[in-house]
C-alpha cells in the first residue's frame, strides 16, 4: 500500500476539507488528554451505565441475552419462551426452494384460452400501470406466449398439470396448489430474501431460523435447520443463492442453517486430520470451551455461548453426518421411487432423499435449493431440462413420506420467489419464447402436516397475470407455514433494535385458513 | 230417551249458562267441524289452482309468525300476572288476538298449499297440526273463564300446554317444509349428533350417490320434492323415486347430463321462471352442479363408490381429544432429561394439557424396553411416543398400554413383530400407529380392527403390506385424463 508522506493512515492526497494530521501533531494531542478530559468523560460513562441498569437487561440488549443459552447449556428451552403456542400439526418441514422463478403458466396454472391469443398483445387493462423490469420495460409490444406444452388432468381431483411434470401429476391429490401467491419484489435478490426472511433487505432471520428458535431441536446430534444445495446445471441461468438466505440474522447463530455440500465431504473439515483421534479432539474442545467460557464470563456476549454450542455440535456431527450420508442401507424400493439419479450426491433427487433422511433424524427444517428457473429466453429449451431434474424428486419425496407415515407430521413446501410473465420477453416464435419476472401471481404448493390435501387455492385471471380470487401474499404464506408448525406469527417475536421483530414484518399478515386441514 | 235425559241432567252443570256463552260454544263447535271438514271438502290434490290463492297464500310465511309470538306470550303473561295482576288482564286479549292470527295463518297456509299444488305427507302433517292448534287455541279461549269461575281449574292450563306443544310441532313441520328436514341438524356438532342418534347409527354410506349426490338433493331440493311435499309429482328422497321422475317424465338420463331435466333446470339463469330451486331458495353451488353432472355422465349409478376426476374432501368425525392431566410436579425431572443426552420429553405446546412427546432419536439404538419402563411415571401425560429405530421389542407393549393418552405411536424399523399388539387395544385415543419396516404380519394386526379411533396404520416394508386397514397408507393411483 502506498503511503502518503504527510499522513499516517491514508493513501489519499490531502484535501482542504479533510486535512491530514501529521504524526507529531497527533502525539501532541494525545499528551493534551488532561485530567479535565478524563473527569468529563468518566461522568458521561457513569451516566450511561446508570441508565442502562435502570432500563434493565432487556432495555438495551433486546432478547439476545435471554435467548442465548444460559450458562452455555445450549439451545433455549421452549418452556421459558412459551412455544409452540398451540399443538402443531407438523413437527418438521421440508422446503423445496425453486430459485429463479418457475413459470407458472407452463407448469401448474393452466390457461387453455391463451392458445387462441398467440402473438396478440396483452391488453393494457390487464397490465395496468405496473412497473416492469429493465429487461422488458423497453419492449415495443408484449405478445402473449401460450404455453408450449399441453396439460392433462391428474388424480381424483382432476387437477390440470403440464406434461412437463408427469410425476408431480401423480401426487396432485396430496397437494394444496396455491395459484394466487404474489410478492412485492420483482428482482431475484429482494424477492428471494422476502420469501425466506420476510424482508427484502438482508439481516433478518430466515424462516428456518425462526422455526429452529421457536421449536427447538429434536435431535442433539444434528443441527435443527439444514440447507441442501443442488448441483448447478450450467445450461440453466443460475441466479446466486447465498448464506444470507439461511442466516439467523439477529437471532443467535445457533439457529442459522447448516449447509451440506453437494460434492465431496458433506461438511468440510468435519473429519479429523491424520494423527488426531476422537479423544484428542475431545480434549482440545474441552480446552477451547473452557477458554470460551472465561470469555463469556468476562464479556457476557451470548454469541460466545453460541460458539461453544457449535463446537459441540460439530463434534457430534463427526459421527452423525457419516451415518446420515451412508445410503447403503436404503432398500431397493427407495431407488425405484427416487430414480437412479438419486444415487449421485448433489442432484435434486439425492437432496430430496437426504431431506427425508434428515426428517427421519429429527431435523426440524430442511431447505433444498434448486437454482436455474430463471428463463428470460429459450424456455422451450431449458424448462424441460430443469423439470426433468426436479419433477421426480418432488414426487418421490411426497410419496416416500406418505408411505412411511411421515406426511402426517411433515410439511412439504414447493415455491420459488416469483412467477414469470405470460408475454414473451424478446422474440416470440411458435417454437420458443422467453419469460420475464412476474411478481403479481405465481404458483406454489404445500403438502402434508396441517395442510388440506387435493385442493387448488386461489385463482388468476385468463392471462395468469393478476390474482382474481384469494390472494396469498408472501407474509400470509409464511404465516401459514408457521401456523402448521404450531406458532402464531404475531406472537413469535424477538426484541431487537427496540422493535418486536417477527418473520412477517410489521404489515398485517393472516394465516390462510383455506389451506388448513 | 230416559238415558239421554239423564245424560243431559248429568252434564247440565257443565254446560254454559248464559246465552252469550252458549252462542260462543255453538260457534266454536261449528268452527271446529268446519275446520275438520275443510281438508275433506277441498282436498290437496297436488295440482296448482287459482293464482289469487297463491298470491294470498304467499303471505303465509309473513303472518305465520304472529300466532307463534302471541301464543308464546300467553304463558309468560299468565306467570308474570301472578306478580303483577295488571298483566293477567291482558291475557284474554292476547289469547283472542292469537286465535285470530292462528285462523288467518291457517287460512293463508291452506291457500298457499291448495293454490301452489302442494301435497305430500309433510304438508298434510303441517296442515293437520295447524288445524289442531287453532282448535286448541279456541278451546283455550273458551276454557279460560272457567278458571276464574272455579270449574275444572286445571282444564285451561292443560289446554294451554297442549296448544303450545302443538305449536312447536307445527312450527317445526313448517320449518322443515321451507328449509329441508335436515336444516337443524346439518351443522350440529358431531358429539351432539352422536347423542341425538343414540347409537341408532346407519352404516356409513359408501356410494358416491349416497355420500355426495343425495345430501345435495336433500339440502336443496327436498323441501319441495321430499316426502313432505311433492311438487310437480317429483320426489327426490330416494334413488328410485329420483330416477322415476315427475309429471314431465324422468329428470335424470344416465350418461346424458345435457338431456337430464334436473341439470337443465338448475343451470338456467337464476331469474328464469323455471329455474330451480324455485322461490328464491338457495341455488346449487357450481361444484355441486359439476358433481351432479359428472355423476350423470358416468352412468348415474346408485352404487359406484367413486367417480373419475372428482374428489371431495370429507369432514371426518374427529374424536374429541382428551386433555392430559397436570404434570407440573414432574417438571423438574423433565427438565433434567432435556439437559442430558438421552431420551427426552418435550411438551407438545405451551399448553400443558396438550401433553408430552417422547423423543428417542438421540439414543435410538441404546433405547430398549428397560429404558422405556423408566417412563412409566410419565405414562398418562405422553401423547406421542417416537420409538422408531430403537431397540424396543414386543415387550414394550406391556409398558405402552399404560400410556393411556397416547395418540401417536412410532415403532418403525424396530424389532417389534406384532405379538401382543392386542395389549394396545385399551388405548382409546390412539389414532396413528407406524409399524413400517418391522416384521409385523397381517395376522398380528387383527386385534387392531377393534380400535375404532385408529385411523392410520403404516405398514410400509413389512410382511403385512399392503395395509389391510384404512385409507392413508394405500398406494397412489393415477387416473389418466
């Protein structure tokens, strides 16, 4: 780094507004720190300290002090938090996150009348004064692109499902398909943050962390909240997902999601290096924990306790994760159901199988991410690929949970961050088209614990553009998930920065009663 | 002759003495006879008559509430009159008004029935009970003065009680005519329903017609086409009579919904003269129409249990959940368990009455029958036991049978073979039993059939598969379009 000759701490040239202070002058200033300074500052500090003690622990620090396990004893107990609020229908949840925004028009929101409107402009009355993304706002016209695929009716419910999802078709009788999900965000990052954390800005705890916080652990040997990323397919347009999405925000970091890698070791550096056996590891941890405990006593930062708990968790995961990842005992019926792809670590099918295994082992919340649903062009080229990658896994997971008797108390959620436009982005031809982001309506589904089966909830207009019946906002969607797991979204709060923070944010949200069994 | 004279002598003290009273009695007698003969002279033949009859008759629903209110007021005034004598003086007036209102309602009701061509046992019952009511009120009016005169003091209260009972019956019949006979009981809580039927439970209907079509017709059509009233000669209370049709011929032509009169009429625009249900009664919901259409399309069978492409969520009778007792005294031990690395007892929710869940996932293979017995003291508070992948065996049933509030039991992938499952049959709250991945056989499951609250038994990957019991565990079927 290049140092300016006059200056000790900046490489910038001096400016009139921010004069650089020569080192000598700084030294001189330091010596001028007189008794008067000292007394003045001490008085202020004492005043603040008195105020803090008057306000009590919670006044300044929020719930963090209370929530971070006391005396390093690990996770908070549900007893003191009075959680869950009521008897849950689901003990755990699996969230299949379709990152990028799956095209509802091509998958589950059947609009047969669109075929006749091929290449016609979408009426202005339908679009209204909506602000579009920069990707299509410059387009001269918005020609309707009917779905390239035909739909069939499946199940006893006769639900229309695209030919792209033949496996999903087999489970429609177990799903609650929500056609009226809608979001406030139009771009990936804010939209995916909103879906996961209830806020477009980073820094809030995500759904899984709230669940871990509210429900506590069922298994001491595995994290309460796990994240599985599916392998990337480079043919697809993969929008980034980051650990912000499974961050615990202002909640203790014990509640953050723990990711399993899609290739190699599921958890890096979990195996002991050569020459270190479990006993040595134990001794090392005991020593580290002792030091951490002293630090906690000295500083009182609850994050120190979280760190102790995480070291211990990692130690236990040294045995629990290899057992988890060992699929050799899975019966043949598993492979018949999930397909051969499931044997390859990192595929979506493999992750679905892992999600089932995690659910069996008491993990409260598993989130499986599949990227690549962002199709601004070449829908007919890419959509069949990604549907092929995901369709069977979804079907296999729901079916497997059902036959094992786990669907009664496991909630399965399938959702992306938004939908896609009915009009074509870029050129429209009979063979191909693109679709831009569409926040006003998109299709999601839920299955299992606490959710009505075999229903379609909400309706969109003839263009799959606006919701015309029973809208479900992201807030309502998340409130409903919390409800299935026994929590009232208005009461699952955490005091931080002077606010009673909650997953659904300050805007009123409501549990979607029509989705509940 | 002598005997008659003797008889007259005998009843003389009973007969009215004054001239006016005698006239009143004669008038009453004449009215009674007229009323009783009315239905004979002008029978309800099920054919519509003059329009003016219907015009006036349709005021019946308006007027009919007057006598109800007035008559209900009479006993109130009589009782309240004991404390405030002024009220007693009003009774005669109110009773007279009630009589007038009764007569008017009866007349209008008769016009409605006759004019509109109503017939059927329900209408007849309503008419006869209304007639009886009018006569009873008339007698009340006549008998009331006796009370003050000291003759037969009990006659008036008895007559009034009779009149009120007849009133309730008549009003209920009338309600059944307008709203359908299951109007009152349709949304009755299941527990009450069980009480009201007192075990006289019909076997659960299995056919699509009995479960879905008949209830629609019952709720929406039976008021005019039920046993109480058979308009247009069409009776819809049973499959046979429905298929027979009415005056205009059959209303359902199997396989041809578009030619079926029933469907045509319910699908007319609501303001159409022939729209059904008529007279502003609640119309059929779109999904109800679509079920009927599919049912006709697929052969209008009385026995078919399911229709392709149609699935209707059914309200399951839910067993009331028995709250567990207070386990506060054991809370310290529960907390200690939570601190340790062993099996844990976790409250279902913040409400203690929701009970505890026994989790063993941390210790699975080290948790056996011996460990389970240590949880005996918590037995009545445990509502769910997760013993999947533990080392428990058939011997665990001896402990588990003490878990009186157990609702869900997980025994998947254990050494359990099912011998002694019968011991669990005393667990009346048990609804869920997971035996997947065990060696249970179909024979070992036989004792479970007596547990009527046991709704889901999972037998995936067992010798007993496929599930011999209820629905949920059955494999998925796919209907092609």
